[in-house]
C-alpha cells in the first residue's frame, strides 16, 4: 500500500532544485527547520519514557499500563518505530525542501550524505535481521500457546503435563542461542531424532527448531552488534559553525543508530555480543535528552540480561520465558494428584501465560509489518535523497 | 524401507488370530522392556509416575477381568476389535447422555482397551528397531483408529465434572493420546526431513528399494509403482505424502493441530532453505551487495535468478499441492503456504532491492532487467499458490515496489547512456575507418535492449506516467530538449515509450556521428548506413522511411566519395594533347586508378553491409557505373600500351576483376579480392 503511494513523490527532488535556483539563499529557514526537527524528536521520543511503565516485575508479576503495554513491549517497539518514521519523514522534508541545495555538495555534507546512505543500507540489514527475529518470537509464541492450552484443563494429568513439558522445552530453546557462536557449530540437523537409536533420548525432549535453524536471510557471520557499530561509525557531532543542514543529517544518523540499536536489544538478532557499548548518543544536547534516558534504561536492562544468553528485552518475550521457566519447574515436579496450592500456582501461571500469548499474538503481526514499513521507507528515502544528491552534483559540477 | 506393509501383518489386524493375541499378551507382560526405556529418560520422576499409572491400570484391567466371574470368556482375552466395539458403544452412550452433571460408570472394557492400545503404541517406541508411521499401514490404521476413539472419549469425558470415578480413566486416555501424538509428531518430522535429502543423490533410492517388487506378487504394487513416479513435491512421493497426510489428519482431529503445523512449517522452511542453498544462492547482506565488485555480484545475480525461477516454477506450486494434499482444511493449508511464501518472497525482494540500489551503469542494465523479469515469475507464483490470502496482497505490493525501483534504475541507465553519447567528443578518427567504438557499443547495446522489449515498454510507460504527473508541476526534464525535437515529438503520440527512448538515443547518436563523420569523410557514412539499417526494425515506419531516404542519400554520397575519384581517372577527357593520346598522362591515369582501387580494396574489403538488399543495391550501382566506364576506357586506351610487360604494368585489372571485386564488397569476406589478384 505504502509502496504505491510513495512512488508518486519520485521527482519532487528536482522541483526543489528548480525552486532553489530561483530563490535566494535563506539560511534562516534551515535554522527554523532544525528547531522543528529537534522539537519533533523530543515530542516523539519522550512518550516512550513516560507512557510505558518500566517493568520491575522480576517475578513475572507485571502490572502493565491500562492499555496493557509495558516498557519494551511489542507495542512500545511499535511506538518507537512510529517515532522513527516521523523523524525520517521530517528529515526528508528538511533536506529536500531546503532552499539551498548547493550546500549538500559541499563539505561536510558531500561526505555526510553518502555516509548516511551507507548507514541506511546497513540499517536495512538490521531490519531484515529483526524481521527474522520477530519470526523466531512467533515460533516461541506458538509453543507457548501449546503450553497454555495444554494446561487449561484442571485437574492436571500426566498427559497434559507431558504435552506442556514438550512445548515448554521448545519455548525455552526456540530463541536462546549461543550468541557468541558465530554459526560454526551449527549443523544442518539442528534437531536430531534419537529415539530409535539406543533409546536414550525420549520423546519428551522436544526437538524444536531453534532460532538459527530457521534463519533465512541473515548471512552466517553477520553480527547485529557489529552492524550497529558500523552504522554509528564516523558519526561525529557537527562543530558549532557547521550549517544547520549538516546538523539535520547528523541528527538523522543518530536517531537511526539509536532506533536500530534499541530494536536489536529488544528483538532477538544474530550475535549481539557487546551491544551494550555501541551507541554514541551525545550527552548534554537538549533534543537528545529523552533518547539519552531511553538509552540508559535499555542499556541497564541489557546488562542485566546479557549474561543469561538473552533472547532479547522484549517485555512479552521476557515474561514468556520467566513463566516458562517456572512452569518447567512445576511440571518437572509434577505428580498426580497435585497438591492444591501447587495446582493453583500452576494454573495461575498458565493463565498468565495465556494472557501474555494473547497480547503477543495481537502485537507481533503489526510489529512485523511495521519493521517492514521502516525498511521500505528507508529504501524510498534513500532513493529520493540520492536522486537529489546526484542531480545536485551534476548541476554544480557540470564537468562531472 | 518405506514400502507398504508386508501383506501378512495387515492381515493380522483384520482377522486377529490367537497367535497375534498371545504375542500381544507377551508384550503386555514384558513390561520390563517398556520401563527400561522410561528409566533412561532424562527426567525420571514424572515418567515413573506415568508408568505407575499405566501399571495400575494394567493390573486393574486384568484384575477386573478376573473378578468379573459372570463373564464366561475369563480365560480368553477379548480381541481389540471386540473391545473397540464395546468402546464405540460407550462413546455412543456418552454422547447421547443429556445430563452431564453425573459422571457415568466407566466400563471395565476401557481398561482393557487402554492396555491394548498402549502395547500397540509400544511397538513404535521400544525394541531395537521400533516401527515408524508409514512402515506398516495395517498397524498404523489400528493405532489411528484407537487414537481417534481415545480422543473422542476424552472430549466426552471432559464434559463431566471431574470426580474420582472418571478421573483415572480420563487421565489414562489423555496420557495415551499424548504418547501417540508425540510419536506421530516425531514421525512426521522424520518423513519431512527424509524428503529434504537432496533429490539428486536419492533419486535412485525409491526404485532400488522397490526392486524385489517384481518377484513379489502383490496386486497393490504395480499401481503404486506407477503412482510413485508422480511426485506431489520434488522428493516427496505420493506414498510418503499419504503417510504424512495420515499423521496430519489424525493429529489435527485429536486437537494437536498446533504441534502438527509447527513441525510442518519448521521443516518446510528448512527444505526451502536447503533447496535455495543448493541452487547456489548464498545469504549476503544488502550492505555486502553494495560493496561487491560487479563481477562476483553478477554471479550472485545469476544464481538468484535461477533460484527465483526454480522456486516460482517448481517449489511454490509444489508446496501448494503438498499443502492441499496434506491438510483438508483449506485455511490451514493457506496459512502454511502463506508463511513460507512470505519468508521466501522477502528474502528474494531484499536481494532485488539491494541490486536496485547498486551503482548504475550501462553494463548492469541487462542484469537489472533479468531481475525485474524474474520478479514477474515470483508474482505469478504467489498469485497461483496463495490467491487472495491477505499475505498475497502484502507480497504483491512488496514485489511491485521493488520492481518500480528496478525500473527506475533501468531508466536511469538509459539517461546515463544519453548523456554519455552527448558528452562523447572524439577528436581523432578511429584508424582505418573502423567502426567507431561508441557507435558499435551503442548500437549493439540497443540491439540487446530489444530482447527486453516488453519489459522495457512496461518500465518506460510506468516511468512516463510518473513523469507526466510531475510535468504538471515542472517543465520537461532538463536535458532531453534539443535532440528529441520536432520529428520525434510529432510522432510521439503514436509511439510506445520505449520506442521513443530508442529514437532519442539514435537521434543523439546520429547527431554525434554527424559531428564525427567530419573526421572520417566518406568512410564513416557507410558504417552509419550499415548501423541504421540494423535497427530500423525497432522503430516506426515513418522513421524507417525517413531513415531509408537518408540512406539513399548516404548511398549516393558514398558512391560519389569513394568511387568518384576512381571514375575520374577513367575520364576520357584530358588525355589527348593535340588530338593524340598523350602516353605519360595515360600511364598516370592507369597508375592512379590502380592505386585508388587498391586503396579502396584495402580499406573497404572488410566492411560489411549486413542488410542484403542494401549490399546488392550498392554492388549493382557501383558496377553499373564502374564496369562500363572501365571497360570502355580500357578498350579505347589499352591498346596504346605495348603488349607484354608494359601492358601488364599499367593494366593490372581486367573488367572482370573489377566486377568480381565489387561483387565481393560488403559481404564480410575479402577472399574475392585475393582471388582476383591471383588471376
């Protein structure tokens, strides 16, 4: 849908160049634009802090906001992407509708804009990895749904428990991968069937596909953490005297890095080792304040979870994992008939799991589509800016 | 190995003999083998529970039977058929009960039934080589029927309030169902995984394993053999598919749809992934594509195209067949295929997107267009396999947006070509009147572009629509002004966008060559004639007519420029001084004629006019002028030379030589000349 609508804007860039030839230089408009850009960023990113309660539920006892959405939930990630999309649109407007496009072929923009193109391409790879991560979460969700439905009926019986246990093992193994394993260890048969050989492995061990075995589009040695680092390379704060367009390009690069980083932190991605250190968000800049705080909070969460071979910070995933762990414990100790309080506990966890699953199910589809939309917008935006940029280069250096 | 069951066994099931029964009871009593398997499980505690409940029911079952002294057959165990019949009666009774508040009496046959199924299921789990689903159809049917009864019982019993009367039975039934389901799920995986093995190495496997068939008389086999060649999906025979279907439908009807679908999706994804890898497509990030040299990238693009075609033409339609075959519910089938198609399509479009982003240069056009066309295939495969599923719309829009960007890339490449022709300013002529590289390049290029005529028409008309929308806002594109002037604009309305683009480029080329031809004089024009005739098929008639009249002009000027000087030598005027033929002038004339003719031969003997008509027209018209002139000149003045050495020195050519030399012109071989010279 977006694709069709977007196609129309194709040659708008040329128009602005036209206009720019006629109009005299008005550097002030850029300053205005920049102020507006700053304001937009604050407006879009601060609700991400205020509207979503931080989840301090280390026992999985979340008290989510009225809407049911916690900090780092799927809904939160979508809000983050919304914020990004707005910023990107604003940036395009600032850059393409600018009065003085001769600037973009002069230093530092003549380098910064190609650098931005480069960052965008790298971000596209991040989007793809994240799309794939969402797919992995979906697998986890389906397994969790099996657990929830197996434990719907009380009293619990051996058969149900076994069914749940199989699925629980799959829930816990579906995402957790050895992130430091660069893929070398992975064998094609990532789940093997041992039951007929020696009889040692039972049917109870569920040979569920895991994250890596399902991987499609991500190259073997690709590392999300390194990619984030690469996106942020050469991203320098402009000096005071630098033109306001340069400021905008810088800000866009910053926002891009931050959003990609946050997304990678939330959603499972291949090789995230060292992700905690890779975001150079500038301190002491008014417009970046909310981003600063967000980064700190996410960074803290990351540090906490990183050691555990994390499957990401996404609230729902964290909850599912916690519930799955305690349910695994409960089911492992199961005997029939269950003591009443144990049974009640298990039932409560199962109900909670069912609830998280419902929210996940509602959230994942839109999230996946939105990640794709970000992808498409980045592609489109890059194409538009590139067109103007190339044109400006030809225009300003006819010899080329 | 995955043959149909030995006929004997399936026989047993339908008509259980005492032998089978005793076998069964042996198995029942041999609980040691059963518990041995369980004891080795990683989590011993819970399974022990399970075992105890099974044991409990086992013993209870036996005790029940023994206790029941009213029954005359206390020493004969009932057959599974008999028990099943009783269970069916119980199921009927349960389903007709309207009052669900009081738990029903559980018949003792339920215990027997449970024991019997358990021991049947054991065959799939224990021993050195446990059965797999699909190996023994009779046994499979037996278990599946029992499983269906079990899940019906569970559904019915769950409607009653839980109490101590029914709980043990319900628990046992659920456990049995779970056991059967785990086995089936795993066997479904195995079947799916086996079908993943590369078809190339395994293609002989099926026939080989069937070899003993011919010696084994079995009325079922020949038919099966025929059908085995009909594969539902590459690597999945009808037989395997039937086994999968059997498992899938049992699992789904027993409420294990989620497990079944998960296993299916996971393994089908792996299959696709593997197939894609086998076809030579490797995962490369979009970033890597941008940084790659053209040559390796070209290789990746070719691999990509191959894979996209394979997936579009073989794998996706095959997947549709397989899904439809396995899942009787169309919504399940649709979801399965949508899931897979989405992943594949996104994988493919990402790469295409990356290609559309790469540096644009003329040599890349054809690959870009190949990619564009391959995406057509993908779109129709998606339409074909998914129809109106919501994912299909999403994917269509994904693909069309990539295609529009590839189209823009193609248009840009043409723009660049226009610019490079415009900016190509050569200052020195190409030696020996060879075809100018720009001409050769451009014309070859345009000729190749015509292989993509349809695609380019599409690309350019889309582009034009975009342009026209914007033209309302802005006057025409900056640079394409002067050259595509009057004529092309007058005919613009009639012409397709791509033809228009071709014309623009050719006009540019014309203009450029006109410029350059000043460097080459006559030589260049001939080349130009040649090239113009080659492309005339691509453009409209009036353009062609215009060009051919121009061509005639070039023809004339070629004749004038090339042969005029030779003809001048043959002019009879000026030879006579005071009414007498002046021999030194005559010698001079012959000498320079020979020289000019040699020169023409040397430079033009390799020239080609590939248009046959034009070639013979040129030959005829040159001969028509040259031969009579030479013949009469020679006839009149040849006699002035002393026969012998002098004559031979000045008259190098006989009119026939000239004729055959002209006949040999423009056909691409200069042999005629050398032959003429030998004479």
